C-alpha cells in the first residue's frame, strides 16, 4: 500500500497554462516588468517586453490573479484558464472603469496650443514634500516658478492673476490654501491630486471656449469614482495625511470622497527662522455621478497663528472656501452637450496679535454655462456655448492707526457666448475658426475676440501649426469699486500668435518647437504707487495711487521640447525656453521687464520603472533670476532707488530633485513608499520677500530676501486597498 501511494505521488500533475497580455489602460501600450501572481500561494510570472505572460496552473485550479506594477493601481480579479486574457492596468492617477477608451497614442492634447500631463507625471512631479498637483504643472516647459513655497506660476511673463484655472469647466477664483492679501505667503492647492483625471496647459492662443484671462489657461478635469468595486487609498506625506474612498453607485454611477489634514506647521518651523509660525489647512472633496449627471463638492480651510507684536503685522488669519459644480451631459451619434451650474464662496479675515482686524473680504459667485458640439463625420465639428456669472464681493484693508486704507463692495454680471468651427481641406490641412463675445455689467464696452488655427502635415510624423487669438480680461469687481479704482477701467487685452512645429519619432517620442508673440495693452497698474528717483529727487510714492490701464507691452520667445512618453523604459522630457517680456507705462514714462520676465530656462524630467515594484524619477530646473519688483538698481552689490524699474534681479535659480517609489503587496493591499531628496545639490536659491523703506540721505533701500528650500529629504506612503 505504501509503495502504491508513493507511486501516485510521483506521477506528473497535469497542468494548464494561463496566458495573456498586460497593457496600459490609458494608452494601450504593452506593459513589461509587471508581476502577476495567483493568490494566495500560486505561481508567479513577470511580463515580457511585449506585455505577455504565462502561468502554469494545476488542472482544474482557479486563479485569483493579482497584477502589480509601481505607478499603477493594483488589480485583483478571479480568472479561469482558457482564452487569452487582456489585463488593463490604469495609472494610479486614474480610476479603474468597466470600460476604457484607448486613444491613438500617448500624446493626446486637446489642441495644438496645449501641453498636457498624464499618468504618473502628475504624481511624480507633485513633490512628496507638498503633494501638490500644481507643483507638477510647474515642471512643464516655459512655466515660470522660482518660489519653492508657492503653488502659483507665471507664463511668458504674465503673472498668475492673468492665468485661468478651470476645474470641470468652472473658472476658480482663489484655489489655494494661503494667507490671503499677503503676496509673499506660502500656498498650496486647495484640492488633492487624487481627484484629477487630466491637466492641460494653454500658454498660447486660447480657443474660443476659454474666457476672461489674457495670459493662459490651465484646464483641469476631475475623475469619476471606481465603478467596478469599492476601493480606498490612504496617503501620508511630509506635510499632510489624506484618505480617498470610492465605489459604484448602482449599475450606472459611482462616488468618490477624499479628505486631507495638514501638519505643515511643524515643517515650516524647522525650515524657517521665524519663531512660532503655525500654518495649517484641511480640505475635502466629494464627487458622485449617475448616468449623465455629476456633482462635485469641495471645502477648504486654512489658518495662520504666529507670534508677532507689530500693530499692522498679521498674526492670525483664517480662510474658508466652498465650491459646488453640478454637470449634466448628453450625447448622440454625432453630438455631445453639457450644461453646468456652479456656486463659489470664499471669506477671510487677517488680524494682529491683539485680534484687531486688518483685512477682511468675502466673495460669492453663481455661474451657469452650456456647450454643444456637433461633428460632421471626420471632416470637422461645430461647437458653440454660452455662460453667465453673477459675482458679489466686499472687503476692506486697514493700516492702524490711520484711516481706512482701502475698501470695496459691489455686484457684477459677466456673460459670454462663443461659436467655433473646425474642418479639413484637401485631407492635409486642418483648420479651426471661432469668435467669442463677452460683457460685464460694470464695464462700458463688450469685447469681440476672434480665434483661428491652421495645421498641415509636412512629411511622415511632421506637422506645422499656426494659431492666432485675441483675449480680454475684465477688472475684478474689487478694482472697479475700490477707493483707488473706478468704473472707467477698461478690460485688459492681448493678441497671441504662435507657430508650432512637431516631429514624431515613432509613437512615443516627439520634438516640439514653439515660436510665439503676445502683444498686451490696457494692462492694469498703479504707476504712482512705488517710490523711485524722478527728476533727480526722491519720489516717495503714493499709498492712494489709483489703478489705471496705463501699461502695454509684449512677450515673445521660443520653446524647444523633446519628450518621450512610454509605459516602459525611460519617459520624460528635456526643454529649453527663451523669453523676453517688456512693459511700457505711459503715466510713469518708463519701460521695464515684466515682473516675471525669465530670459532662459532649462527643464528636464525622467522616470523609469526599474523592476515591477521599483520606480526612479528625477527633475532638474535652471532659470535666470526674476526681477525684484520696484525701482531699484544695484550699485556695488547694494540696492538703491532708481529711475528705472525692475533693474535689480535675483540670482539664477537651480534645483535638482530625485524620487524613488517602491511598492509592496500583502493580499489585496498595496503599499507604496515614496522617498524624495529635494534640492540634491543644496543650491542656495532665494526669493524676494519685502521692501522695508529707504534712507533719504543715501537713497539706499532696505530689502528682505528669504532662502528657499535647502537640501531636504522627505518621505510619503500610500496604501491602496
């Protein structure tokens, strides 16, 4: 009997093979170096270069297949041997869906004028220290961002106040946790990157659907929740901890809830010399979808508490923001339509140590818009839409013990309509043309803004595009109704032209060259506010200087952008940007570089998945120093008052960051550890903090600078379940 049992044990066990292919759920590219396991203790395999794998199973055995790759959401599904499997892994910046639309390639910007971020780029560039999606945007070519403490950025010399930030088609007003009314305060986006699906930056001519900004647009889209099963994610970075849960809502919907709480004050206290500085924030986001309808809700809170005794020094500050967006979408065979309504509310109060209010303001907005697009086969499409916004704002600013420095209160309505047509000519040329009209109840004149774009294929993989657009931006109601403003203010205007050449090398690599010109006029400025030397004597400046449409100027330059976007091996880019941006103010009778004039910049980003659970990425930035805003000039290395503006500049900015991601799995749970080294070379970068007056006898000015981040190690953890 014993011999018989031994003979049975030695018999070969019949096996069956489980075969398949793993692909990127965003691009359809086969994924190499993906680890697959049959849970709990079954065989393992790693995908080959073509994404294929084979698992040998005992005959009749079931398999709970788990697929993991760092940078992708873990997947666990029951499968049976038989037909070849197609396994879709989605980047961890997206949600798993029942079905995914795979695009034609990795470069899928909505227009030739746009540059987008996709997949792991949003996460790897967001920085472990801040975990801020806006920091990822700062890594794109041509973006000006030389302040490690701020999320804001500039484009081609234009500051963030001229750049529109849209979320799900709604223009946001103040989407940052920060100390309001304090231009040099730190800031971080008031929403998490976990809720974002895509980000597209328009730095050049704006298509007709975008309005009320003259410098550019960042178009963000939120993602839906997981509609296949309940899942969750817990994250902890060096500044905050957060959690996201999501799942299906019946058979036709999904839901997603996310929240974050900071412990930033402990980091700030270690990184600065300012004692007892406490700045914290928390935010929450919720989105639900049902058939064609979706509702997005966002709440944000931030507060400052620091020890300072100055009568006009901000010691206590609180900021609260609310956003609600209701969207309904319908589509037919050749048409799509969307209608949305939104509500925004913001309020803040800044106080001194004695709790006396120094500044306070409230903002409220109701907005509604609609868009319809009708396609005409492959030849083109017609798009049109309209929007209406009702805005209310009030506030004041005091300088103790003097009388009120400024105050404002008003209600305004902004409306806009647009139409845009696209088509093809001779199968080689693609054209778009549109017109936009906008008006404001507090403005005397409406605006009419044309847009046109023409692109042509030159040879295999090569395309040349030329685009033109006019843009307008109405003054804020705060400026219309301020003590130093007025109803006679005009909308700011700009005219964009851009020539773009793009050469593809295969499906994953491209070279993009942009030459651009932007002409600005009617820009708002307070020409008599700043102290300077005028007619050989000191002019101390006027604190009650009025706003005026007194500035005009230009920005022109060149961007060269070499990019590879692939799920395997190295992804990233190398870019060089040259820019010159000048303004001329008619009242002050001076010509000067714009406050964000950055002559040269080099940006590089690279990411590689070394093994199934290891990813290494890094980025490098070099940029010429920005002007110190004001009438200052260096003499022997010492700043003095000058007749010219923005002649004093900061030192050149340089920063190198390295990041390592490591994924671990235990059952259905995946742990991803992020380790980052910021400013690897410990470069001493600085930022301009404040102007503190001048010495009348010598004309020497007192300026304060802050050192930016030194070499800083940081770590974060994400748990997917």
